[in-house]
């Protein structure tokens, strides 16, 4: 009588089922407890077995237990859903058990290191007495990680500028319907100019009584945001031009756009940044000197514009030819056709792609260390070699990892939401 | 009408020529004032610096051109190993992402979400500066798998020593040729008569037995050289013999694999999900087992959706391998566009060659992908 | 009538452009770098990313060191105030390109003077402010006391793109020892790799070894081996093609050394104006017209000595008193047994 053939209306089958269940639970628990004891209390209740088998006893016990529990229609709802999800076959049982054992193996030490044994109170290296992470190090260097080498007294300027830019960006949602048509103009031309002016006068300073802070001192997470923001808003119009050029019928325009796009897509970003730092000044007249940050933003913009162009081109291709024909039949010229009919629709399609590009941009910003600008990861590398704080590289990387993970994860979730929203529109 | 077409083109052309002319003129003028000259003659000069890890014979007395080759080979090595491992891992995780088993599914999506959202450079730094630096020194390392050691100075394992190695290689090639012919023959036989050969098992047995034959009849021999610990000073030890993999290579491959596998896993998932349910149901209705459905119906169609974005990921992996410049792995960027450029000062030439190399690799992979796409498309008809 | 007005206007315009062009070219003959520096109001100086004794920034952002003092001397000479310097920290990789690209005007970053660099890179070395040599550092508990005890398979950490990389190869080859070079871009990464045990030895200029040792977790656990395997004359570098600027930097350094030779210090420079020795009077600017020959005013050397000090004061302040290298070694005046012998400022 196999386990799967229980006819639960018969009472002796019910008894068999119950016995099977109880045995299964016992075996499974024994397996788990054995593993737990092995790892955390260094006791081995099965040490009388030869070494190889001893290593696998928790697994064997747990799998036997799961095998016993695997009753096809047991009548207990929780058990049924558990079996369906985790326990469908022996192979699955082994995999599930391995994952559970892995979690038991890894999670407590990780939590210990991260939270329970960690120190956060105090100001100096000596305050880190526990065996866990030394969050004091992060706390002391927090300002540097956020603002780079920007003088402490002036950091309010960065905060003010960021809030102002965010306000301007959000303002686009609140305009009355009359001005809705000008939104794209606002976002692609006005907003970059306003942001640039804000950053130039407030963060860089030098006038209106604000102390001048050179771009070499900017750094940290604020630099990451600035570089990503500017690269994105500048690469968007450029990418649009390139995508249109790529699809044009004029051979010169088409092939020059094509070569431009393929060139920037074929080289790694690190060589592009290197070129902007090392070679670019050679190509300018002697004596002109362009600020490092501007060179970096230009390089990243050109690089990302090629990828953006491909994304937008995908959107343009997805539009049915009917749109082009209808607009042409209304007598619209090339530019009118594109500005009023094609681009609004195509851009709606490619918003998820643009969000992906922005995500890739944020993840690419740590590379600007090659030109000597220190954003978050750069500041981390600087901090971990400070003689007073040696040996805390792990905490730094975990901290930066958490920050980036939060930013990128929220962005990707948001872009998935946008994708769903715009998919239903069509 | 003609003017409307010609005018924008002429304007674009003039614009491009002006920009290039401006840059070239400035570059020439700047180089003249500094006394620099433009030329590729430096490639023949002796490099005078050694490289830590090289697949071919190289030391400082060889030319810069050879140093370039060493860097290129190192880049390709990381790229190929990374591509193979990332594909395997990505395929497994992608399929796991669709498993009915709740735990497996959640673990796979946790892995994807975790490693995808952290910048690659940060992951490389973590593996190299934090994780691999915590490994033990050679004298404290424990023996793994009977002959390998994982230490802070690298991974040491047994190295094979061949006698008549080329003969073995020739037998291996012979085995592969036989397998290819056999497969073609078996396919033809199957289409004509419907007889199914156990192709897979026969291929594997051919692959194993024929090279082994070379041991018996052609005098090929294989012995192993094991790493042995040797004391260099009172506190430092090293291993002699055997084969050593530097920690820089391990960290880079590990980070690249884990990162790229997430994207490949998503592509695989999208590919499998993109097959209409009707296909799977029809295949099941003619009596194919779930394994056969996967192998004969789902995978061939899914591959068509999976391959193009995955090839893109391969390209990204190759380009991302240039991040080796941040840790001391001697890839093309570090050796050529780093050390060589600093010693010779020929920035424009060297950066130009480096970019041209990457462009060539990208174009080659794109062409390969286009050829493959066209090939599958025809079969559809 | 209108036609003549048009022709006349274009003629005037052409002459004006030609005139502007020529005056521009004539002024450019002097020194573009000098003009730009005076216009900007500060000297752009490229330094290291933190090498105690040579160029190091404290928590408040103040830079000190012997390399820093060279730039400050130039600022005092050209702009009148030694503090008008903007320091740009550079790695070994970007130092020359930062100079040739125009990001900095002086590279004062313990850079070794070699033929290849002088001839091939588009830069000019203008002097030596520190005579040094390359050495090796090992852990005390390794028991190694001399480079003759190095064995095959040793791993050596160093910086990319330095003479160290090349010298290291020559040294190990000449001894027939097989070694593993591990080269990083940033000095901090090299130190971290050596400190953690990834490399058995750390090699760079001996002054660098002494300075970096202060940044390790346990400085007393490490020793610098006695052998010196190469000559490393460290000095400031400028772009090729601006002869006047070269002269200014060269002679600013020379003045500092010669001032010590004649016993002029920042404290007694003013008093020395009435000295009997004509060379002293020339050095403090009370005699001769040396400044004008460089395009500067005549107090240029006096300001250098008063605001920065002579070479001995700079060395003492930055390297001796901080405990890095109390013994001046070859970096002593030729009259006192060292090899500092500079051409006379006259």
C-alpha cells in the first residue's frame, strides 16, 4: 500500500496516514536539529558513523522525513500546499532541504555580524569592541560618503540644490492642461538649463557671497546623482537625434549616425573615460582647459546616447506604418510628423527602456574613479586606507552595496510598474 | 525636391569634416609644441616590464607588440571563462526561476534581484579587496580535493605534464570529427527510416574512448605535478610546482559571472515564458514526456528568443572585463593602455589601438549573431 | 560710394585682425604658462595622493612636503604669495598626461628623471630636489635582512607605470630569481596588498618606503632592506615647449639650495640685504636684475627664501623632524659632503 494511495475514508488508512505524518515530522526535525547542533554547538550526535555519511546525516534524515510526509491527498490543507510547493518528488525534496540547511547555515552568522554584534555608538576605532560590523566607521565618515570632500560648512548648499531640482521636476506634474503640450519642451530643454544654472551658482559657488568649491572636491553620493542626472538629461535629446538619423533615408545621415552609435556601443566605458581624461585635452587648442567634471559628463553622455538611440529606435520601429502614412496624408512635413505624432507615441513605449538605461548609468558611475573624481565607491576606497581606520573595508562595501541596492531596486520596480501601466494603454 | 535631400546631407558632411579637422589640427599643433611624434614604431621596442600572469611566453625583453598580445589573451581568457560559466549559471537560475517549487523559485529570484542591483565595480572590489584578502596564507591553507590549496596568493592545483601531448590532441580532434559525422549520419537515417539512435550516449562514449586509446597505442602519458610548499623566509612560504591561478583572475571571473548570469537568467526566463502554452499542450498531447517536451519543442523555440539578448550580454561581459584595471589583473587595458602608455607616452596611438581591438571583438560577435539569426529564420519557413 | 565704404571696412578689419594676431603671437613668445598663471592668480601644481614628507594633506586640507615647497616657491616668485597654489593629487598613471594636457603646470610628485621620460613624453625635467634610490621593504618576522636572501617565487608589490617596475625586473633578472610582479595603480592599494600578506615585499623609492611605512597598521613590523638597487633622482617636471616657465621653476629650486649654501634663511633674509657678499646680495635681490630676465620682478628670490625657506629648512620641517629620514644622506650641500651642487644664480 503506497503512501499515495490512501483512501482516507477508511479509518485504518487514516491511522496509517497519521503514523506516516508523525514519523515524517520526527525524521525531518531530527535532521534539522542535527545540522543546527553540528554548526552552532559543535556537538555531533551521529559521530559514531563514518565521516562521509556523518557529513550528510542531516540531509538524509530530513529527506526521509519529507518522503514520509509526501501524501498526495492528505486532507490537511496546509500539508497539501506544502507538499505541492516543496515536496513534489525526491529530487525536489533534496533541493528544498539543501536550501533550508543553507539558510540555517548562513543567516544567523550574517545577522550577528550585521546587527547583533555590531557597534554603532562611539567616535573612534576603539569603540568597535564587538566581533561584528563596525558601523561607527560609517557614522564617522558618513558626511564624506555623501558629500565627498565638500567642506562641511557648505554642505547645506548641495541639499538646497537637490531639493530645488526635485521641486522643478515634480512641478511638471502640476501644470494646468493648457501647458501640457509644452511639457516635453520643458523637460528636454528648460529643465537641464535650470538645473545647470542652479548647480553652477549654488554648488560651485563663487558669486553671491558663496565660497567657491572646485569640482575636484565634489564627491560621494551627491556626485553620483549629479553625474547620472546630467548624463541622462543630455543623452536623451542626443539619443533621439541619433535614432531619427539612423532611420533616415538620406545615406550620409544614416551612415554617420550608424557609425557613431556602433562606435560608442563597441568600446568599454572605462576606455572612454580614460580617453576623456587623457586624450581629450590634446584635441583642444593649447591653453584651453575644460573642467574634469564637464569632460566626464560629456563622455558618459555620448556613451549613453548611443544606447538610448537604440532603445528609442526600437520604439520607433514598433509603431505601425499607418501612423506615418496618416500623418503624411494630412500634409505634415518630416519634423511636424515626428514632433507631434511619432515621438509622443514612441516615447511612451520606450519609457521602461529609458529607465533601464538610467539604471545602467547609475551602476556605471563608480567608474569615474579613473579620472580622479571620487563618488561613493571612490570615497570608500579613500577612507579604507586612512591610517586611523584600517581594516574596515568590509563594512564600507556592505554599506555602499546597500545604498546602491536600495536605489536600483526601487528604480527597477518603478520601471516595471510603468511598463505595466503603459502596456495597458495600447 | 532634390535639394531637400541633398542639403541636409551636405550640411552633415560639412559639420563632421569641420569637427574632425578641428580636432586633428589641434592635436598636431599640441604634439608639435611638446615634441611628441605620432607613429607606431614603439611597438617594436622592448617593453622592459614583466607581467604577472601570461598565457604565452613573455618577459620584459619582448616587444610592446607582444605585451599587447599578452594583454589581449588575458582579456579573452577572462571573457571566455566568464561567458561559459555565466551561461551555465544563468541557464540554471533561469529555469529555476520557473520551477513550481516555491523555495527554489524564491531563491532564484532573490539571487537575481540581489546581484543585478549592485554595480559590477563594487562587486569586483568586494571579492578582491574584502573576500579574497581574508584567505589564509600558504602555510595555513588546508588541502582541498587532495591536491589544491586556496590561499591569499592564489589558487594552487595540480598541473598536468604531457608526454606526446600533441598526439593526444590529434586523437581528440579525430574524436570530434567522428562525432560530427556520426550525428549527421544518424540524423539522415532518422529522417529516412524513423530510427532513433541514442546519439548522446554514443557521442559521449566516442569522446571518451578515442582519446583514451591514444594512451594505449600512441605512447601518450600524463603525469601530474603537485604544488609543494617551500619556505622562502622565516615567515613566508610559497608553493612550487603545480598550476597557479592568481587571485585577481579569480575575483574578476567570479564577479563577472555572478553579475552577468542574472541578466542571462532573465533572458532565459523570458524565452521559456514566451513559448505559447499551446506548444507545450500540443507536445504533451502527442505523448512526449516532460523532458522530451523541454528538449525537442520548448528549447529550440525558446533559443530563438533567448540568443539575441544573451549575445548582447556576452558583449557586455567582454567589455566589462576591462574593469580589471581596477584590480591588478593584467588584461588589455591595464597592460597596454596602462603600463605601456605610461612608459612610452604615446597616448593617442595606444588608446586608438585599444578601442579598435574592442570594436573588432564587438563587431565580430555582432556578425556572428546576425548570421545565427538568419540561419534560424530560414528554418522557420 | 557704398562700394568703397565696404572695401575700406574690410581693409580696416583685416589690418585689425592681423595686428591682434601679431601682438598675440609676440606676447605668446614670452610664456603662455606664465601669462595664464598670472591671470588665474594661482599656480596649478600636481602632487601625489598622500606621501608623508613629500606631499600630504592634513584633515583641514593643507598640503605640506618638500615637493609642495617647490610649488610654493614658484608661487612666491611669480605671484608674490606662496599660498596661491592649487594642488591636484595624481596617481602615477595620470601624472604625465595631466601635465601635457594642461591640467597642471608643474608636476612635483617625486618623479624620477630618466632619458625616456625627458625625450619621449613631451615634458622637461628642471632639476632634482631629492636624490634617492630604490629599495625593498619586508616584514621583520620574515628574518630577511638583505636582498641576497630573496628566493625564487617571491611576490613583489609596486605601482604601475613607474621606474620601479622596470628596475625591479632588472634587479631580479640579474640575480636570476623568478618573481611575481603585482602592480596596482594607487599607492594605497599597493600598501594594503603588502600589509595583508598578498605580497612578500614592497618596492619603491626608499623615501617612499619610509613614508608609507607610517601608514601601515603596525609600522614597527616592517624594515627597509639596506641595499639600493637603482638611482632615483626625483625632481619637478614641466611641459616641453615653454622655455621661460622652465627657467622660472628651475631657478626657483636652485635659489632654495643656493640660499642654504650661503647661510640665508627665512629668518635672516631681510638682514642679508646689507651683506658684503655680492652673491648673497644677488640672491636676496638687493643687487642685479635677475628677476627681469625671467619675466619677474626683482624680489622674486627674496620672497622664495622668506616665505618657503631654504632647502635645509624645507627638508628639516618635512622629512627630518617628522622622523621619516632624519639623516639627509646625499641630499646635503656639496660643501658638507652631499651632492647638492647647483649652478650659481647670477
